């Protein structure tokens, strides 16, 4: 990966190679940690973090859900994002990964006695699903692995343990020759990708599943805002996999994935097998927002 100079750990800028934890770190064994994926973009006015407050707020909400009491307050962690990017002096677009986790000190399932640690890492990172994917779309399969059901886990937390299902679904997809997987909920409806929300377009209407069985996505919310600006009809409702097959367009959204078209699902070509017009329009508008080219949405940017 693209290493940077520093990682922020518990209030200190630590050289990248020295940012280490003990092998008996509680989270390493039991999976209780919360994290965020945040991006910063090079704009005409310098590097800017997109929707920093929303991401830090969700980080602290996630910690509350999984009963972790953060060791550092919200404002300090928010400012640390800015300080870290300044210290690293990035020249390209950046991905930011804050993590609140349980450190070394106790073992056993009961986690409350474990010390809490906080770190933020950032590095230069391009398109998660590839520049080619942004332009021409990716291939997907329906995963055999169900999205974590609400009755067995906390889906509104961006928790480390929640992503084992996603890892296995991604592994399955790539090993079978696809680039990404769509995961069904326990009722058989499309829930999300392995780390993205799903949108389909049918007859001029933009459709996305409710967040009943998925993370409340910040990028998804942005796309919905932009669609309203364009006067695009919107539906939030359940989607079956066969409805995806016959959609006019399909795309995935997320901080990492940004706005990535899907050109096929389970070997069924979607629409014309390439990025559709509504996807192109929303994708272009999204990149205008995050790169500071849309005055209406500049309040979402925190300049470094």
C-alpha cells in the first residue's frame, strides 16, 4: 500500500513503521472495534475532507452501539484528521481510516475492562474498484453469504466484526471471476454490496433499498440529495435480484467505491452493458461535489 509519514495514535503523530499493537490486543482476538472510511480530495483550493463531521459522528455512534467508551473526545479526533493530513503533506487524493479499538491488557469475552485505543491512518489511494470500473462498470455476482441479520448483530455500527461476511463474499466473488458481490438479506432481498450501497434505475426512477439491513450510508445520502436536485423520481423499497437483472442501470456507492456502475450481475448484462446516462450524470455531479466544483455543497468540505 502507499505508506505515509505518520499515523495518529492516541493523540500523537507516530512514524508509519512504528504504529504497532501487541499480539494480545483484545480486538485482534474478539473483533470489537469501530472504524470509518473517509476521503479527502485535491480541489482548486487545496486538499479537503468530504463530510468529515458526518463520518466522525458515525464513528462515535458506532462505538456507542458496541459498548465501547472512546478514550478520546469527538472534537480532538475530528481535529486529528486535519492535523494528520497536514503533517503528511499529501499530493493526491487520500483515504482516511480512523479506528477505535480495544487494546492489550485483558483477555476473555467480557470487553469492558480492556483499554480503549484510537488511531487514524491516511494514505494516497485511487479508485477502490478501479478507474476502468468507474468508466465502464464492473461485474457482480449474487453472494451465497447472507448479509448479517439484524437479530444477530448491530448493522448500524460500522464495526470490524460485521465485515467478516463481506470478506467472505468478496473472496467468493473474485475467486469465481467477478469483481464484486451483492449480498441478500435474510428475506432474500438485495441488502448491499460487500462495502457499498446499491442503486438501480428502472423507467427513469432511481431505486435504492431502505437501510433496514444495511449501514446508513453517507455517500448514499449524497446521491439521493443530488437526485432530488435533478428532479429524478426516487423510491426507497426492497429490490430482488431478478429485478436487478432487468434494471436499466445499476450502480454502487460508498466512500471507497464512490459511484461505480455495474455492467452485469450473475452473467446477465444490465441495460446496455455499460455506464448508463443517469449513472453518468450522478457520478459526474458527485465528483463535482467532492472536488469543490459545486458551490451548493461546499459546506460538506473541510479544507486542510
